[in-house]
C-alpha cells in the first residue's frame, strides 16, 4: 500500500496546521501501511483528523461508521466547506437523497461517506456499497461493537460483515473509552488481521477532577456556577430534574436551558445553538446531550447525579476544557445518591419474567400478530408505553435493552419522522392576509415556490432547507412556523426523532423467548463491577482522581495530577505539617537565646525562607515573640 510523504502538506492545505497532535501521525502512518488499527484517544484528542488525512492520501472513498447523526452532519458540512466531497446516510433520509449519495460514491465523486450502523442491515444498500472504490473503513465510537462495552449496539456487529467486500482495506477503529478487555474484544469483533493498538494517554493535565459530598446539592451547584462565569454543562439523570434545576438557576440570575430527549428536534437544535454561541452559557441536560457536540471552551462539567459507569463519567467529564485551558469536572453527591445508584442497578436488570412481559406488551402495543413484523420499524413512545401497560419506566427500558442484546428487537433513534406543512388558507385568502413579520412573509413565499401541491394537503418539508434559504437559524424558522400555525395560516406538524423499535425477526410466542447468559448474567456481573468502581471513585478515588481513572482504563501511571481535590488536600496537609515543624524549630532556636532576624532565617532556610518568615509573623501576631533592640527576636 502506498506510503505517502505528504501527510503534512494535506494537514496544512485543508486544516491549516503545521504539525499533528500527539499520536495522530503515528495512527495515520499505521493505517497507510495497511494495518488494522485501534486508536484509543481521549475526548477532544483529534480522532477525526486521523482518518480524514489518511483517506485523502489513499485517494478512494473512506466509509465512516458512527452512531452520531449530529457528528455526521457537522463533519460533512465542515468537509464540504473545505472543498472535500462528502455525504452522510442514515435511516430516515428520503430515498432519492440516499440514492444520490450512493450513486456519487459508485462514480468516485465522493471522498467520505458517513453511515449509521443500522444502514448496514439493508441487503440492497450493501450491494450498492460493494461497487464503491473503498480504501479505508473508519469505525467511530468503536466500543459500541463490544458486548463488554458500556454502550453496546448490536447493529455495530454488521461492520465485520462488510469487511469481506473489501478484504485488503484497513480498518481504523477509534474510541475514547475502552478498558483492556474491551480493546481486545473490539479487535476480535472487527476481524483484525493482527493486534495493533495505539494509545494516547488519557491524562487530561488541564482538568481538575473534584468530588464533593454535600447535602444541599442544588445550593452547592448555584454557588459553583455563580463563581464561574463561563460555558458549563450540568448532567442530571432525569428529565424533570433537568427542568427543575434549569428553572432554579434562572431564578438565581444564571442563564440556563434544559435539554433532554423529550424536547422536539427543533427545540433541541435551538437550545444547542444558544449554548454553543454563549448566549445561554449553562446547559442542564440528561446524557442525551453532548455526543458529537463540538464546543472547545466548556470550563466546567458538573455531574448532579452519579453516572452508572466510569466510562460514562470519563466521556462526559471530558467535554470540559477541550481547548486545553484550565477546566473543572465536579461530581456532587450525598448518601441518598449512593443508595439511589444501587436501586437503579436493580431496576437495570429486571427478572426474566418481567423481560418476557415487556416483549409481549411491545407486540400488543404495536398490534403485531405472532409470526409477523419482521423488518418493520415502529415509532416508540416510552412514556405512553409504560403508562398503558403499567411498567416501571426504568425497568421497561432496561428490558428493551436486554431484548436488543438477545437479538429479538433493536431500539434506534436513527429513524426520523419528517415535518409536514399544508396551507389552511386558499391562495385567494392569502391575498388578503397580512404577515406579522418579514420572516413570516419570506417563509410563505418560499413554501409556495418550493413545494408544489402544498395547497392540496400536508407535504414533507425540511426546516434545515428553509433555514438555509432564509438565512435564519432553524429555531427561528421553527418558531415562525408555529406562529403561522397558531394564526391558522398553515397546518404545521413538526417532525420528531423518537425511538423506533425494529423487529429483525417475526414476533414470537412469549414462551419461545430465551434470555441467554451473554445478554443477562454476564452483563449483570460486569455492570455490578463497573458500579462498584464508580462508587470507589466517589468515596475514595485515591491517591489521585486522575490516576484512578487512568488505571481503570489500563494506563497505570504514578505521577499524581496535582490539581484534583485529593491532590490539593494532600498539599494542604503537607503544608500544615511543614509549618508545624518550622514553628517548632523557631521556638527551639529562640528558647536558647534571642537571635537576629536575618541570622535566624538563614539558620532555618532548609524549611524555606517564606515558610520561616511566615511562622515568625504568626508568632509575633499571637504575642509569643517580641522584638528586642529592633533586630533581635526573643520569646516572651
């Protein structure tokens, strides 16, 4: 395989950098030598550059498999802006858009094709894929392929199947969170021809990890954010908690939004834009927020609730300080939080009888007859499902996850329900209607010009397209369309990206459902071990928070970070001990006879001049020493 000498030229031409970051060049040269490569790099380490530079050297198409639609869209837009042809394909795109992207790939008019893993399930899609001049397969969030990973996704297993179409093409797998066991499994699942793991230290020199035990977590959060006027993320576990905390912060004079999966796509987009621009510096969010979000100057990430695993915590905390400047990762907890963590673990593994009940209820919810449903996707409203069938919310979602692990169904958010718009007024009535804003008028003209048949019924529209054409943000377009709907000018049905349940096999009688050890007992054991490690981090974390996390990920270093709460407390204790020793030495020296100040300081300079002078001032203030003849010190 071609080994280039111009990777630096490509970096300069397209990215404007003179040098690569740590490990990037090593990864690129490994890929260009034809090696299957697993790259372990922390969040913000520059993973995308490694496959993008490699692909531009190799001159064919790079397939990028990622579960993050936001990342796909951002990177495709960024590549196009740099003059590099790229497309993204994910479930829910219009057929014509998918066909256009595939045709461009087959005709060698693309350099990058981003895919969601679910697309690989389509036989027709894979047949088209075979016709492309693929020279590199990049697998982002590679830990998702491992059943031992904290975010296992069965659809990732299909990546190994397409390797057979391109036997000589190297695979570059990338992740920011993989223990040694997971790293080994990633290589096995992707069919690595030989072991090749390149690791960048997970050490984040600029992040100060802090754990605080406080009874009033909300009060402590307000105190922390009030003293830090900068971009922040506050992670919570529940949607209602996100809303409550955001309201509390607003009441205290702090600009904050809440963000969770219950918001519409337009609402989430608008809040994300406001946060990224700095208009609203604090985002209070569930873990639905953050993946694929690129904001370098986040100064603090606060975990209001304890995550289930060190992997989840490390990835979320790692969104702080991606610009290299000083940042903080703070975890707040109390005794109730630790109890809740263990209760949640129990609900994460409901008994097998409950899991079978959930499977049966899903079939009834979607009205699928036994023996039917294979290949179909059904929109899934979890809140309505648990309400209609009387399940505990967390138990039901956990059961869905276990059924997915067992291969019966798949739960995905990759299928988008598109927005629809129709006119409530006729063309004649519109002639007499007065728009209340320039944007409203602009949108009405654009809708009539772009969508034939819009007066005959509701048709599918794209807020993104309307945003680009009007030069307004998607949130502004969304609000303007809502206003037009309220005035009964249009009928507007906003799209959503709720989860979908996909049946990969027909609905079975519940008695046929078997939950094997891999899907249940083994994962329960592993989850229990992760939970215990998370509790250890919270309660102990010794000797240093940073070292604790690094050792968990198989990077046993010895040098403490010096800036986490434990390191700072150790320094404080050490300082107090040294001060006590210096004070003892000063008292002992002056108990012998009065001494000239400078001579005393020189005599005890092994303790440090500033330390000795500080002790002398303290003893003078306390009246234990006094000046004799101006330059001599004596004991009273």
